[in-house]
C-alpha cells in the first residue's frame, strides 16, 4: 500500500479530549474547565473527525452505524476498526443510587458537582431549619480508589475555603464522609500509602468509614451497612468503572465483566481487522492478569494498536503489548499527594506530602497535550495562589431558559438551577 494512502477516521461524541487527572481540580475551580480539555482538531492534523455516537456494527459487511448530533445516521465502511469507547461509572443495584447519586467521570459531572456544592452552601446559609442545614452540609463519597479520593480531597478543600463566606453555614460546620467497602483505601498501591492517605484525610476532619458499604440512598439521606443513616443531599459514587454501555450494541464478544477480550496484539479473536483498547478492553497484562483501567495503559495500547494496524497494511511488523506501569499519583488537595513508582515488592519507591504533589504536577504538566493548555493551566494555578476561590454558581451556562419560562420567572415562579441538569 502506498504511504499516506490510508484514510483515518475518528468518531467521538465530543470534539475534545478530556485530561481526567485534572478533573478534580476543574470541579474545585482551581483550573478553568475549558483548560482541562484539548480540542481534537488541534492535535489530530491528519485524522478526519466525525461527531456522533457509534450505535451499531456489522462485522460481515465491515460497517459501523454513526448517529450524528444532527439526528442523521450514516453507515461507515472500515478496513480496520479500533474500538476505544472507554468506561462509565459502575452502577450497583443499590436502591436509590441511580436516582440520587452522581458519578465523577465526565466534565459535566465535575461542573455539576461544583455548582451543586455552592447551592448547598447557599441553601444551608439561608434556611432557618437546623436539620435541613445539616443535610445540606453533609457530603458522602463512596469508593476509596484514586479518582474518588482526589475528587473528595479537592472538593473538601474548595468547600473549606468557600464556607468562609457563608456565616451561618460556617457556624454549623460541614460533615465530609468517605465510605469504602474494603479495610483500606487505594487497594492497588503500597498499603503504607493507603494508611498515610487515611491519616491525612482524618487529620482534616474527614470521616473515613472503612469496611462499610452503602445500602440505600434517599433524596435526603443515605443508609450504611454500619446501621447509620446519614442525612445528606450529596452522594458521590466513585466505586469503580464499567465498559461504556454502547459496547453492547457493537456485535463483539464480551467477557462476563462486559469488556471486549483481546490478545496480546490487541486483536479481537475471530473478527478480522478489529482491535480494542483502553477501559473497554480486557487486555492481558505482561505481569499477569488484566491491565487496569488507567490512561497510562490506554495511551500505550493505542500506540500498539496503531503499529499493528500499520503492520496489517504492510508497514512495519506487528508488536505485542508489553507496557509495565511506571507508577501512579493521587492528589490529595492543596500541596498534598501520594505517589509510587512502578515495580513490585521492595522495588517500588513511594512518596507523599509536598514532594509527591510537586512530582505529580510536573508529571501531569508534561502529559497535558498542547503548549496552549499547559500555559493556561499554569496561569490558573498562579492566579489561584493570589486570589480566593470563585463561588459564582454558573449552572445555567449552556442551558438557556426557553422564552415561555422567562414569562413564568417574571411572574415570580422559582425554578431551582439544579433542575436544569
Ligand atoms: C477523575 C479521574 C481521574 C483519573 N486520573 C488518572 C490518572 O491520574 N492516571 C491515569 O493513568 N488514569 C487516570 N484516570 C483513568 C483514565 O481517565 C482512563 O483510564 C482513560 O481515560 C481511558 O481511556 P479510553 O480511551 O479507554 O476511554 P475514554 O477516555 O473514556 O474515551 C472514550 C471516548 O469515547 C467516547 N464514546 C463512548 N462511546 C461512544 C460511542 N458509542 N460513539 C462515539 N463515542 C463514544 C466517550 O464519550 C469518550 O470521549 C482517571 C479517571 C478519572 C475519572
């Protein structure tokens, strides 16, 4: 095949790449939400981009169905297909969870949570009812993995600053709770780091409830396996991820976990020219078992799949996926983090406190795509050092009220912003 004759097409439902490690900082307002995403057209110079959802796949005809945002559908033919639909928050059959819980996976989750948190402070400050104030000022996070811990730590930092402007809410005090079913947090890292994290969170007044499960969620309370019912209006569910539901409509084999099984070359067995990578794929880990759902694995798998697709077209040789984790960082709010290098047993190095926070920032800076995004993030952090946090609640951005509702509003009918979601 002549060089440059292949046509690359990326189908995605949004036109940007979200740098998820900065999602907690976007939620806490340390970084402007637009600065944690990179427009795909800025970084993909030779790739065609189509916006929409892939909703079907015919492996015989080698076509996928694309439903565009404009409502039109299209059949796209492929010679090679790389499936990378990612993951969503893993839902468990806990009564009330789907109705009243919020996940922490997307930019809209992060922005909604920030606005909701400010709304709870406003309501708590306004109400004359101490019981309602207690509900508003209690925040429960379920799941002690790195994403949940980072979200909890950043948002608690933000709320501790913001509450200074709400005198009645400040007098009442907030309650922040982390619920984790296992006896420790951050199961995948050195237990010493998990213990440090628990000490650090408890030192800040966060209640860490280990070996405890969420049993029921109501609009204004949650019930825990310890028997305690916590009155609250905020339940953040960060207990793991599951493959994106659209995968079930793509006529591919699925493991019991819902992932697409692939071999070491990232090929789907029995499906000519089909590859799967990232959070939606069950990829054999060179160290045994399956790769964890992390960006550092997804990015390397993407590269291996690209090399193997090129090899199919006669360019270069196919490669096995052989990446071994280089370690991890988890940010614990302002100037605090934990981190460990790759390696097992005594070969892993661990860090915590300010040095880990500095290393995490430096590492993420190096990974954030594009010089413009790097500079914007640095500007946000620098400005954040000099000024207090912004507590404007801007949930209405992007959700203009239809004209007829303006009429109701002028007539005095109040509709809470949270209903705009
Ligand atoms: C808060 C948080 C912090 C994290 N921090 C880290 C970290 O520090 N280090 C790390 O290594 N990992 C981290 N991760 C994990 C990391 O984000 C994921 O492992 C990684 O994004 C997976 O990449 P992916 O390409 O498989 O999926 P995704 O990044 O989820 O991308 C999949 C894309 O496909 C789109 N899509 C899905 N279905 C369809 C469809 N049918 N049609 C069209 N488009 C579709 C999705 O909308 C999405 O844009 C973090 C995750 C979270 C939530």
